[in-house]
């Protein structure tokens, strides 16, 4: 191999310096400037060229200083005398102009590169005690909105979002969809949550909680969620303590893998399973979805845990009557959540109370325990379960889970008819009901007339979330609702209808259909993710509430609790429910059931000392076994 020439070595060295970035280029310009100034100073000192004709020559330091001034300020050249001195300084000034121009170019380019780097969202986050959201989908907007409400009492609250999306586009979308962030700062970074290097940008080790979202339009979103959890929990730089992870899994088959990865540090929510359960429960009880929304969002009443030493040794009923502005719904006994225990359950020294309250700061015992009016309490009524007919219009992958849940509630010999535009896979057999599937346009008026919806006890509208985009699916639901309401008006009957919506914005449009309940899928899952991210112990509470096993929320006729025509306070309602083995948490005014401004008549956690004149048609909201 031929030995490199000197010019080739210099070029190689120069290329290396140029590739080292802004600091190296500035250093190179600085060295070139020093060499030029010193060289000009040497020439003036050696040749003894005076700055003024007939004047004394400059010594080396003075000549170098003069060269420096000429390189910095080209205007200095105008005051020079003597052609020889002017000639030397002219070259120095030209060199200075070149160096300054190069310096400006280097600094400007560095500034632009920094702006571009900031736009890419690759700078390190230095937040502590923040909520970290890993991933990006439509749920991110209600999650940020809810967390902003929850953070109102927290100083310096911050939410960090890391997703494999363009930073500016994410920021614009958040600004447009979320709006008022109150005191919360939202910091957005661009990177892959499954990449450990990118993950470090978001400071996961100092986060108070981490929410993992599945990417949209991914063929296998659950696998990304599991990999993201793995990147956090198995990070070589992980913190010594436990993380607080919460994420959504769509396919139950991934749940086992998710639990192995997250272990005790992660809390997983089966989104489709949750929506299926709420849809079934709401289809059987008008107003139930409003109750769930009230409990799940941070704007109103939520579920809290509290220690009340003064209530130790007393019964569950006496503890219920000890609160005026909060509603006791259960206990934490030896770390296990027990909702709706019997009224004579004795509260232990280590037990914690589970309450519904406006805020944890509002949880306080009343000045004096409340009392009930036994004469206003109605005797128990026996209700015999009879076979039911349920109509399901539409299809998505949650149908099987939904029918399985419905089977737990209905009496034997019940029937379900499923009408769908798309082919429905085999659904299997159910112990309490017969399921018939028909392929037809579920939004067609002719099809609906042929079904005679007035003969069904319950009607469920499912969104075609796998076959249509969000707006098309919601539009089809709206058209179906309009047809059903016209059929209802013509028949002079009230149909019980629950509808699944994909976009919460379309719910306002759907108000004109006067449907009994709307299940906004993404919003409810987002609310649940937000709640659990703030309090991991809520996972056990919601698992019980949304399951067919254990105590659930029911809206029951007021006549089951209060003598018709009675005006009582809610202490009496609480006592009446406890005698039935239930926990009363609110009521629904039938006259306001269609009024969105009054939350459709739903009152969760009412002040117990306020009196209410209940009339037939009103409902009492209770926690009950069945």
C-alpha cells in the first residue's frame, strides 16, 4: 500500500475535525484567527513597517494587537497610513471577515440544528414525581384531561408523553383536543417506548406512575404493550423500588404474559372485557353508565380510602350513618377489598374504609351520627325472575364476552337475537339463554320493523369498530337509534336502549335520540386507566364492581326501600338498603332521566341530611350481590 501523502493526511485530519460538530468548528476558526493575527504581527515586527509614514515601527505585542483589531473591525482599516502597512492589514481584515462570516454560519447552523433537535423531541426530561404516558392512541386525550383535573391540588404537576410520533404533531393534537390543562404541564418527547435508550429520555425511574397505551393501527397492539412493560421493568438502569404501571390489554390471551412481565408492579385492564360488562349491565339498568362515569372521572365524586380510628369497634351500618357528605361502600380487611359487607360487620383496628367522596379532603365524620325513620322503610318485596328477550344490533369482537356476561344475569329460557351486517363467528352455547344470529343491515328501517323491537326487554347497539372507522361506525349507530325512537313513538312505548359510541363528541349528537345510555368505549377505559394510575388499590375495587360475581351497582325501584309518598333524608334510605344486605350510594330522579344538564337525574353520594320527596319511578342506586 502506497504511503499517504502529506496533503492526504491533512485532508483526513481536516475531515475528522469538521465531523466533530459545532464546538470543533468554532475551535478551528479560533485557531485560524490566532495564527493569522500572530503571523501578521510577526511580519510587521520583522519588516519594521510603521503604521504611519515616518513614524516608529511597532513592537511584536503592539503589532499583534493592531492585527487583532483589524480582524475584528474592518472599519479600522480606514484610519491606516502607509501603503505597506495598509497592504498587510488589508489581508488581515479580509481574513477576519472570512472568519467572522464562517463563525456566524457555524453558530446559525448549530442554532438551527438545536431547534430541529428540540422539534424532534429528543432532549432529556428532568421531571420527578410525574405521570408518564408511554404510547399514543385516542385514549391519551381524555387521560390527560382527567389527570389535569386530579392534579389541581398538586404543585408542579407534570405529565410526560413518550411515543413514536412527531413531537409537534402530538403537541398540536393535545392542544386542540384537551384544552384547559389547569396547573399541569405536558411535556412531549418522540421515541419508541420499547427502546430502552429512547425510554430513558422520559425519566421513567422518577415517575410516580406509568400508563402504557397500545399504538393505533398496529396489527398486534398488545405485543407492543407487553414489550413496553418489559422495557420498563427489566431496564438495566431501573430504580430500586417498585414501579406503578397500568396498561390496557385488548386480547385476553396476552394477559398471562403481561402479568409475568409486570408482576406485582403492573395493573392490567382488559378494555374490551370492561366495555362488554358495562354495556350488559347498563342495558338492564337505565342510568348505570352515568353512575360509572361519575365514579370514574375526577370531576365530581370518586372512590377514596380512609382511616377513621374513632369508628373501630363499631358496625358497618353505624359507620355509614357517621358520614353526611361521604358514602361508605366497603372495607379493606387484611389487604383484601370487601364491598358491601353486612350491616353488622365490626370494623377492625387495621381495617380501612372505602368511601365515595368529592375529594379526599372532604372526608370527615358528621357532627352527630344520622338517624333513620323506620316507619318510612318499606317491607321487602320478592321479585321473581322471568325469561327475557334481548336484541343486539351490530357486531364487534366483544360480543362473545358480552353474551357470557349477560348469561349470568338472565333467567333460564331467555332469548337473544343478534343482527349484524357482517358474518358473526360461532358463539357457542349458553346455559340460560338461546342465541339466534341473523345477517342483515342492522340500520335498515325495514329490517327493524321486521324484528318488532317493541317486543324486546332490552336493546343493545354495538359499534362496528373492527369493520368501520370511528365516524362511520358512530353514524350507523345514530341512524339505528333514530329509527328505533320513531318506532317507539309510533307504538307509544318506552324502549330500553343502550348504545356503544366510539367518539365522545358524537354523544352530543346522539342526545336527540333520547337513548337511555351511551357507552363511550375509549373514554370509559381512559377514565379507568387514569383512576388506577392515581391509586393502584382501586384495581381490586373496580374488578369487583365490573364483575358478575360479588357486589355490583344496581338501580332499583324506590318502592323497595321507602313507603310511597314519603319525604325522607338519605340516612333512612341507607338504613333501608342495609336491611336488605345492600349499600345505598345515591338515587335517580325519574323526571330528569332525559336531561343531560342534570346528569340524567343521577345523584351519586348525596348529602344524607337533605330530605328528598321520592315518587314512583325514582330509583335507589345500591351496591348489592344480585
